[in-house]
C-alpha cells in the first residue's frame, strides 16, 4: 500500500476498534488508491480519505417490541449515514443476528462507491438491526418493523436518506416499515423507501435487479474473453432474493446452475436448479433448501459443508460477507473456474480475491457486480418523483444499460491506470474519483 495512505489507514483502524469487517472494506479500497493520489494531490490536501472514512452521521437506537407470547424483546437498531456528496444517503437495511456497528459500517462504506459507480444521484448509507426474523410470525415481524420505524422515521426522507432491503428485509418488511412511516408523518412520501410493492409505488424489476444485474455484469466480463454464459456450469451460493434471480438470469442465458446453498447446507442439481420450485419453497413458503431437495427428488442435498466444493466455470457468491475463503478459492481455480461475479457484499475474503487475481481469472467485486439492486432503487425513486410507473421492458433495459456502463467504467479505469482486467482497482478508483471530486467541490463539510 502507498506509504501516504498507510498512515491514514492506521488512524482509521485505531479510531474504530473491534470493527473487523469495516477494517477489511477500508483496507481493500485503500490498496487501490495510491495511483489516484499521485495524479490528484489535492485529494490528500483536502483530507478526502479521512473524511470519507468518518460517517457523516451514525444513529444507534433501542427497538423494543413484544413477541407473540407477550414477552418484551429489545433489539438494537442502526442507521449509518455515510456520505451524501452525490445525493441522499441510499442503502438497505439488514435484519440479522450478526448485525453490529462494524457490519453496518462496512456495508455503508462499500455502498458509497457502489452507488457512485451506478452514475445515479445517490449517496451512501446502510442500516439494520440484530433482530432475527427467522421463526418469527408475520405479526411479530410487523411489531418489530413498526417499533424500528418509530425511531427511524425522524432521520429519513426522500431528500435525506432512503433505506431499502438487504438480508432479512424484503417486500413484507418494507411494507410494514412504509405503513408506519406514513402513519407517523401523515405523508404519502413514496420516495422515502425503495423495494415497495408494485401497487403502492414500487418498481417493476426491483425484486430481480440485484441477481439479474450480477449476471449482466459477469456476462460483460466474459465477453472480454470472447465468452458468454451459454454452456457455462455455474455455482451460486445462497438461495435468497439475489441468488434466485441470479440463477434465473444465468439459466435464461444458456448456463446450467448446478448448485446453490442456505445456511444449513447445499443442493447439487446437475440438471439445473428448477427456479419455479425454488421460488415456491423459498419465497412463498419461506422454507429451506432441504425442502426443495425433497420435493425435487433425484438431487443431492449436503448438510453442512461448502457449496464451493462443487466445481464450476462461473461462481456467483450471493449469500453473505466472507463466505468464500482462500482455500475455497484455490479449490475452485483447480476445478476450472473462469469467472466470479459477487452478488453479495464482500463475499470473498481478501485471501480469496488474491487467489482469483493471481490465477488471472475474471473477478467482479460486489460493489460493481451487485450494483443493479441499488441502481433500480434509484429508478424507483425516479418513478416516484414523477408519479409514474414504467413497464418491465423499459426498466430492464435501463438496468442493462446501467450494468454495461458500470462494467465499462471499471474496465476503462483499470486500463487508464495500467492494470487492464483489474476490476477491483477499476471499481474502487472509478467510484472514489466521482465522490472525491464532488466532496472537493462542496468544500470542507
Ligand atoms: N441492499 C442492497 C445493496 O447492498 C440494495 C440497497 C438499495 O436498494 O438501496 O446494494
């Protein structure tokens, strides 16, 4: 790492103790940014990096609610409003027991660059709670969401901060959150949340967008080597919203997705995952992958273990952070891997990224590859602002244009900095320069 940036990194790490995931995200970005500071010493003079690593505002709050047995439950809520140089803070809410400040900050930090890369006018933020929705009734989830919004509402708004979903927050949760916001504020402010239902201000393609976008980005990478998804053997991790839609899109382009996973195990389905059945089990019944395997029949279900033990030519990690380590990466490379597109946020450890890059294969980091979700959220905001709703075809076309544009920005930035094919460098520099220029123009704030 560039010596000038090392000192800044050390200060950031020391000021934010115990936040391992935030440290990882910061270090990974800093490793790309030396050459930018050679060309732009004004960024150093204006302390852009120091400011970028310090969120503009961090909100932590108590979320009290009662479960179905009438017992009081207390969770912790977070919203980190990281950077508003390019637009209102924008980013999802994650409800998962692993959520703490370090996770929210890593996600918020990544979101700044991701959102910049989309070319849309959105800043970066993220939030969530350590609430575990698994096994909770709809009524419990509703009471939790209402309590969460009873504090959050005062911090958000169409022009301030626009949350959406992430792990554990889908259409059901956005509905309860939006209802409570509307009730408290007495405003039908559609643009305050994205990922809404289609009949009350949502956008077509938003549910599919992250998974579709990841495949579109990966397809663009494959094209640079004269290849495509057609005929590829694909492994996807996860079986939530991002994974399901990545599987659907990859298969529509002629690939066979032979495996996917959940936190209990993975399924190997050599004929190609049956997306209709997977949607039924996961999205309608809120069931487990084990149920898919039983219903599908004739497929292998492996309890525990790692889905990365299954050989593939394309890997799409769509589960969660640090799910793919150096050993798994080495195994995949030995098994003939050609490309990786990250549908999740930071799913590959730093060791894994190094293995992929050393092997010279195509590696699309999450902040570029999975930006289709937030980009389509920005399209939802556009539709809300103009009180309009677009067709599926038009919205998908916009998403495709945006993903092709992100690929182009990453690839041309990597070329410009003398590292062709390095999408990590391209994404980090491409996103950073946009934000840094805007921060410089807006003065010391
Ligand atoms: N949680 C998603 C992400 O990681 C989407 C955020 C949004 O739509 O605002 O980018």
